[in-house]
C-alpha cells in the first residue's frame, strides 16, 4: 500500500483519522516543541473541529506550535481570517499557551508584517541550509491547483529566496502573506488535505503527471529531504481505478 497517498471514504472520516495521525506525530516528535504550519480554506475545518472534540484536554498542546502557511491581510475577527477560523474551531476549545500561536497579523501593513513573520520564524525554528524546517506543513489545494497563496500566475514564488512573500489573489485582489515554495519544501513532512469532487481535475493532473500539472503550483511541492503525503477522500479521487498507478 502506498503510505504516501491515502484515500478516505469522505471528508469526515479523513478529518477523524488525520486528527489521530497528527496527534501521534506530535507525541512522537523529539524535543519539547513541534512546529506545525497550517493552511486556511474550508477543507481543514473538519480537522480542527475533530482535534477540538477528541483532544481538547491533551497535554500535547503545550508542545504544539501553530504557524500559518498563509493569511489574508484582514483583522483577526474578519470571517476571512485563517487565524480567526482556527481560533473559533480549535484554540478557543483547548488549553494551548498563547505563546504557541504564531499568527500572521493580518491587520498590519503587509510588507512590514511579512518581515516580522520571517523574523519570528527564524527566531523559533531550526534552520537548515538557511531555511526554516517546519516539522509538519498542512496544505490544501484550490480548484485551480494553487496551494498556500501560490497561484498559477505566480509560479516564481516557488523559487523565491524569501521565506514568505506578500501576494495578491488574482480573482479577488485580496492581499495575503504566504510561505514560499522553498520554505514549504524544506519541511520535515508536508501533508496535502484534498476533498471534494471539485478537486478531481487538478488532483488527477498532478498525480498522473499530466502535461497541465506543469502549470499547477501544488505539483511543485516535493520536500527536499522530507516526506510528502496526500490525504484525499473518494470524491476527489473518482478518477482512480486499479488501472492507475502513480508514484509521488
Ligand atoms: C487559503 C488557503 C488555500 C487553501 C486552498 C483550498 O488561505 O485560502 O491556504 O491555499 O488551502 O484554497 O481551499 P479549500 O480547502 O477551501 O478548498
């Protein structure tokens, strides 16, 4: 069985199972800190809810440090705030030290905040050949194949020499701060969470290594020395049959 690509019955089962896998990884990690960067969007919300309902009293929250893969440049109480959603679904329900939550301050001036976030990352994480090494990065994938806030019309962000950049979402002109491709690919482990029939197109292009994947940012996520895992549900992988095989 390919441990790096696991298909779950549906999004609810995926969230339930991945919550346990995540807590096990935090428990097994050496040292007193586990640095996890999480994504926004709707897919991970079931995971955050599962973590809150199953592990609210876990002592592992003392060890877990939450960072963001990307953030919309809005105030934390704005419905679009990635931090705001996780605070409502998870942080407000668990005993986690405030110092373990390293949010991107969406209310600040974007370029100054990007520099501030880079300073925080450099001051907290192990650095490997000049890049921070997150223990785990959870990514989503948009219908257009974007990941983090690296959109198809800005593939150059995959090779930026900065840990994070200020970007503008092309369809909404919303300003965001995003980790760059090199920062993501320097992680110990990267997990994609992909659910829903609307992701079939890009997921099949990427996993079956079709020509169009060259235009999709999510196709360029391959940790240099780390592990890449895809967790998907049956709706997002309806293209799969026994005839298909792929190596990721
Ligand atoms: C964001 C995310 C983004 C997200 C994808 C998938 O801030 O929007 O970081 O990269 O993961 O857009 O979003 P869904 O989970 O809502 O499909």
